[in-house]
């Protein structure tokens, strides 16, 4: 019986739950923020994975139609590269892997077509530092004389525009998250103020009956917090759903590069924090609003 | 009759103006003693409600000094005022019931604000509602109560926490004369338990019904007190004061 009364005590300040704008404002903001944050994190992961993989990398192609000669030059290039200072590893990309790479373009019967369509031998070279134009020039000069079929490319050079695009998108997403966060805070602040307006009489009465500012703020904060939590959970589910859907579509592309842009558990943890940040912002602004109004009373 | 030690309220040259308007209260000086019963009378607009607002700490005076329970409440930090308000019971002229709370919860509000445990709330609140004749309306919201019923809820809320001082602004304005007398008896009973009572009213009829009461009369924002007796009110029954005047 007494807990029933207790339940009613929690209603000192009325909140027409889900009727006021608060849950909807929070839900929309959290959903948008979740999508933007997930996008930003995925792009960040993608850029990092690609950069780590490619920044210190060179590709040496042996473009030679005659298989035996190609094989000879590839072996020679490998041994030459092994003695260059600054080269950490130089590895032949296995033919099977190579076949997989070109399969989408040449079809599955590449094995038999090999003689018809020559596939170059590929050597993946990893440097201890970044690929500078001087390094590139040195290695080209070294190979030129004895491995005439060699073509040397820095992996990052042809990816540079992609990197800068990814990087811009990443910053765009970060900007969006910040803007959405600020907008959420403003919207929540307005919602808290309008809720305060409708509860002004109650706040004044509790104040005159000897309620402390903290007591009154807590009552109000809790109502707003419950509203915000409802909206936050709804928004987070909506946002996470959209992110998963998008993720699945990207995964279906099957591209190795996009695979580097997946979300790790730390990313999901950060995303899960968004609705709670929303609730905290809501409760904090509600508290400040009530306290400011109370301070105008004696 | 022995004079109680000390005073509960002391006004010294208090003035009040709202905003930039002219003073609605001027040169108000008086002392209230613990356990006494005071009536504050005066025509409508004389400043009774304004004076009570100062008493129940809803308003700061424009000038003058106010001491309550031995403390200067003008210079007191805001954070310490709630503790003083909890020692007061107030019947507001416009009741000020919380509209979305039942009669029960409205009456229980001062106890809850003071942190009284729920298990110790149900019985006194129910008894109080019974006393003011609203036991069967405990779950009703204020909007569904008549003016007189709302007033009784307001009075029950003001006295539930056994305040040191009860301040009532026209507490019998909306009830029939019979109930008015009954409520007055409630105030008297509380007064006998030691509560100082201040009742503002323009109903001179009420005054005769409390034998040991003292009267403060407001006239256009000033205490009409030509003799100065009200500055240190004598503890004399009102009836005897009336006799002397005749
Ligand atoms: N909040 C207010 N703002 C401005 N003037 C007020 C306010 N409250 C009361 N007054 C004025 O103060 C004077 C005294 O009012 P009040 O204290 O309510 O008198 P009473 O309770 O005796 O009828 C009146 O002239 C009234 O118009
Ligand atoms: Mg009045």
C-alpha cells in the first residue's frame, strides 16, 4: 500500500509522457546523431586501415607475357629488393590470390586462359618508412637495368584522392555530430523551458512549502530524464537499425576496401553512449532551467 | 498568564513596494509572541496579503528589518530559507493547491517535503482529512472540489506538519458561517498546542469568536496604531479591549 503512495510521490511534477515534445525531439536527434557518428567512425576505421596497409607499400609488377621469363624476372626482382635498405619485406603475391583479384574481370576459367591473357606477377613491397619520391626513384633505377619488365608504383599515390575524400567525409561526419549535439541541447533546453512553464505553479507551491531548490530540481529532472530516456532508446534503436542496414549493404559489395570500414566493439560502445549523453544533456538543461527560475524567487 | 520568552516575529520599520509603484506597506513595526493568536484586519486593498507574504517569506521587503525565530531573514542566504518555511503553515488566499495531485497528496505535501517516511504519512493525513470533513474526497483532484472544499484542503495542508506559526489569508472566505466557526476552532486548538496563529480577515464577525486574540488593523498600508500598543502588543483578550473602548 505504501509503495503505491510512493509511486504517486514521483508525480509531484506532472509530465504528460510522450505527449510533450521532449521524447520526440530526443528520439530524432539521437537517431540522426547515431547515424552520423557511425558513418564517421566507419570512415575513420576505413582510412586508418587503408593507410596502415598502403602508406609504406610499393607494388612491383612484372609485365611479361612469356611465363618463364616472367618467373625469372620476378625472382630476380625479389632478390634485388631484399638487399635494399629500408625495405622491410618484399613478397610475391601468390598466383591463387592474384587469380582471385582478377577473377571478377576475367572470369573463373582464368587458369586455362592464363596463356591467352597474361597476368603480371605482383610483388608487394613494404618499406619501414613512408614512400617518398626519392625512394621510388631509387628502386626504379635499381630494377630498370636487370628487370626490364618491372613497373614500380607507390600504393598510396593512386589512392591519395580517395584518402582525401574519405578524410573530408570523416570530418563532415564529425561536424554533423557536433552540430546535432548542439541542436539537441538547444531543443531539449526549449522543451525543458516549456515544461517548466506548464509546471510553474507547482514549482512555486513546493517552493513556498519549504522545498529546497535541489528537491524541486530533482523532481523536475526526473520527469525530464524519463521522457528523454524513452526518446533516447527509441532513437538509438532507429539509428542502430539504419546503421546495420547500411553496413549490410556495404558488406554485400564484397570489396576489400570497404571491409576495412567496419565498426569494432569500441565503436559500438561509443554509439551506445549517444542516447545516454542525450539523457544527461536533457537532465542537465532541465536542472539549470529550474534552478534559474527558482533563483528569481525569494 | 506568563509572558513567553522571546518573540517569534519582529518587523522593524518595514516598507514594501511592488516594482516602481508606490509603497503598499509603510512603517510597519510589530512583534509577534509565540503561542498568541492574532487577527490582521483591514479593508480590501489595505495590504493584508502583502504583509502576510512578507511573513511567509514569499516576498522581500523594500526596506526595514524582519527577524523570525530569532534570525534576521533579510540577510539570510537563500539556501537557509526553506528550513524557515517548513516551520510555517500557510493558507493562501487563492489556496494554491497542486492541480494534478489528489486532496490526500496535497495535504501530504509538507510532510513529504520535510522527508517524513511514507509509512508515517498515511495516518495523520487521513485523520486530518476526516477532521475537515473530506475523508470521502481524499482521492479527488482540486478541480472537482467546491471552493469551500478546496479551502479546507488548503487549511489541512497548512496545519498537517504542526507548524510553529500558522499564517492564514482569508481562510474562511469561501465557507458558510457554521464551517467558518469550526475551522476557527481548529486554529484555536492548534494555538493551544503552542502554534502562533495569524489570520487575515475582513470579516469582523470572526474576531469576536476567538476570546484570547490580538488585533492588528491595516489602513492603507499602515498599521493603525495610534497608541503604539501594537508595537509591543499586550497579551489581553480581544473582548476586554473592546470593553475598554466602549
Ligand atoms: N503583485 C502585485 N503587484 C503590484 N501591486 C500589488 C501586487 N499585489 C498587491 N498589490 C497592490 O497592493 C495593495 C495591497 O494589496 P493586498 O496586499 O492584496 O491587500 P489586501 O489583501 O488587504 O486586500 C493593493 O493596492 C494592490 O493593488
Ligand atoms: Mg488579500
